[in-house]
């Protein structure tokens, strides 16, 4: 393989979960992966979401399916469809996060055990389940990527319940990297700075969080959807073959400044 071709996704096949609209990180990643030559199967939550997402994916030839990971067997059906469509998998991008608003907007110590468990299942454990389903179809190795946030490492005001959940997700990434490394599967968490997605809109005072990030970041701005997608798809290429088990920031440098 030439040095140049190591930086593209020609001939690669991937699954991208979590498309919601044209602002979602999953959409940015799916679009960029397709532009780099990959065949892509993608998912959105339900038929309502499909009405927003299909006009984006259809012109690019991205196969769009619905998947609600809280619905029994939905995730397995999605992976089975992707494998039937593509034959195998080279990368998987998991961009799903959710918590009940009543738990997300309250104090962590006031969160319900049911709400905490649902947030953990949707936002964290689903990545482990996805890995178990996909790994047998990644015989040539590949990449598994999920999305996290600085609130996993620092107590960020208003991020609340999602902080501990994302901390668990980052730990999961390291253990998955250890367990899947012998198979040549690399695992990473990408940690974007604040970006106005549908999921982020549920976080209380998110506009304040974005303004604080701009003031703090060495680059003096928010990161863009394209920049997040560029990092994520790079981690899916052969050019990143020596990397695994990391949380990698795309946040205009804000994580490096107190």
C-alpha cells in the first residue's frame, strides 16, 4: 500500500450509527467516509428521523436503516444487514448518546437509578454490544470509534449525569482496545468540543458552555463538524494503524487549558 493510499478509505466498508440531521456528528462522519471512498451503511433512530436523514444519505448512496438500541434485537438486525450488504466491516462509528431530561437537568446525586441505567445502556454499553456483534466480521482488523466529551475527565457545569456515563465510555474504550487488539481492531474515543447537535440541545445552558469554550480555547473558536469528521475518518484509515485505546480531542485546544 502506498503512503498516499493509507490516508483514504478506498475499498473500506463501514457502519455509522446515530444520524439525526445535517448537524449530527454521525452525518458528518458518514459523509466524509463516503467522500474518501468507503461503502457505508448508516442508522437513524426511527422512521421520524428517517424523514430528516434520508434526503442527505440517498444522493450519496449511503444505505440508511433505523435502529433503536433500546428495542430488543434492533442492533443485531442492523449489524446483520450491514454485513449482508457489505460482506465485511473495516470500521464502525458509534455516535449515540441519550439520558432522560429529568435526570440530565438535575444534580447527579438526585438522578434516578432507572434514568442512570438507561443513559449508561444507550450511551456506553451499546458500544460494547456493537463491538461484540461487529468483531467477528472484521477479520482484517479495523477501527471502532465512539464519541465522548471533556465532561468525562472534568466536572463541567450543567453536563451532569452524562459526565460519569462518558467517563465509563472512555474506560470501556481502553478495555476494548486491550481485548480486541490481538484481532487487529483498534478502538478510540473522539472528544469534540461543544457543537450544536440535536443531542447537545438537551444539555442545560448549552449556549453558555459554547461561549466558555470559545473564551478558553487556544484557537479562540468552536470546532467544526468537518474537523470532527476529518479526525474520526483518519482513525478509520490505515494511516492510523499504530494507534489504539486513546481519547483524542478535536476541541480547538480547550482541553489543554485550565
